[in-house]
C-alpha cells in the first residue's frame, strides 16, 4: 500500500504502467494482476534463488541516475546466480519508495530494468510496492535454472585446488572513490555503477570447478568464506591478482584492490587438471581468468608477495585508502 502523493498515482497504476510491461514475456507472471506468479519446474534442473537489497545512501549515492540504480540492482543479483552456475530467467522486485520519488524517477528506473532485462533475458514476475518515511530501498529476488549436480557450493574446495578469479579486481572499489569525486576516472566510475555479472562464464565453468562464489565484499574477505565453509586455508599470491590499467593508474595497491568491495567477479577453486578446460571456457566467453593461489590444509587466507613473504592486509576504510594510495 502506498500513499503516492509525489508519484501522483496509486501503486496499482504505477505497477500497471511501469512494471507490468516488463512481465509480458513470462505467461506465469499473469501480467502482474494476480496474487502470485507460477513457474513450471524444468525437468533435470534445480531452481537457484537469490536476493539482494540496496538502500540509498548505503549502497548507492542518492544522486545516482535511476536507470543505473535499476541496472546495478539487477546485476548484483545476477552475479550471485552466475557463481552458482545458473541461467537467470526471472526476478521479483520489492520497491520501498519515500515521498521524494516521483513518477519520472519510476519511469527512468523501469527503463533501466527493461534495458538489462533485454540484455540478460529476464522477466519481472512479481513484487511489492510500498511507501516509507525512510530512504529509498529496492530489493530484487532473482531466479535461475542450473543443471542438477552443477551448482558449485562454497563448501567443497579441495586441498591442492588452484584458486582463480575472473576479470580484474579493485575496479569497483576504486570506482566508488571516483563516483565520490575523490579520484578521477570515468572507466572506474563506470565499473562501480555498472558491474558486469559473469553470467555466461558462470554456467560454462560450473561443471569444472569445485567451490565458487562471487566477489562482492573484497577478495580476501570473500576467499575467507570459501576457506571457512570448506575447512581449509588459502595461499594468495598478491602479484598474480589481475589489476586493470585504470586501477594501476590510481596509485592504489594490490592489497587495496583485494580489500575493496563491488567487484562482482567470480572466485572459484578447481583441481589443477581442469586448468586447460577452464582457460578454454574463459576464451570462449571472452572473460579473462587468472590463477591467484592455492587451497591448502589449515585455516584462513595467507597473503604472500612474489618472494613468498607474508603480507598482512589491514582492514581499511575509504579514507584510509586515500591516504595509503596517495590518491
Ligand atoms: P497484494 O497486496 O494483494 O499482495 P500487491 O498489490 O502487492 O498485491 O501486488 C499486486 C500484483 O502486483 C502482484 O502480482 C505483485 O506481484 C505485483 N507487484 C507489486 N509490486 C510490484 C513490483 N514492484 N514489481 C513487480 N510486481 C509487483
Ligand atoms: Mg503485496
């Protein structure tokens, strides 16, 4: 239920006008006119479900254009599905609107959704639209199909596994600094605002990897989750972590890159025998992957420099990055 003074419409006309058109490709969505949506199970598949909420002022800057907010919301969820080898097909949207949201904002937001729905083959199959005296909050639930037995968990890394990561690390975190005007780089700002979920690669490697997850809260911290879930330790060779040219130009260090969030890359472990097959899939999907370490017995993430010396990353805040990196 919303009291839509600023949108000038009640929630039903907003849904009919801006959200229902995004449901048309999915018959079971009932044009968003029923109580629920209906999904026919696909034989031989497992339904993979994930959700992420984003809050204005916490996950995105309040002045971010609405279409970019929409697309990032879609992409952070697709990143989770990709890590589990799932092919995304549908999403549900919970929109919690403060009075400051007007119809133009909703229109731009829905056009951003449409753009990414077209790109990734998605339909909007349900949700809720409510009002709040607090900040704008948007939650998306994303659904995808994966092959049974082809959903890599965090908990199944094996000792001796290579640790791999896709793309480059640190761009999203440095991009936040760019979005805040603390450093200048349109490339990095774009990487922060519009992450690229590794949808195709995730499906392509699902049968080759042991453990997998997506990196969203910092590489070292996220690798720690695989270690903990698998009851193992990881040896991370810092020099092998892939950095973009734009990141290198910021003066930030590789330790900064591995401690910053918003990467939305895939982090996975695999037996060394799978290396060629993984590289072949990387080539086929047009997404680079890099070997950055090894799973070993023990616990925790050990960071090593090229000489094999221990590097101890400190937990850092954004201001700290600026000082350390000299940016
Ligand atoms: P009820 O309150 O009876 O549960 P709603 O009025 O919340 O129903 O929603 C009516 C229909 O519109 C439902 O099919 C719901 O899934 C859909 N819907 C509501 N808000 C959204 C939204 N933000 N995005 C997509 N679908 C929505
Ligand atoms: Mg409802």
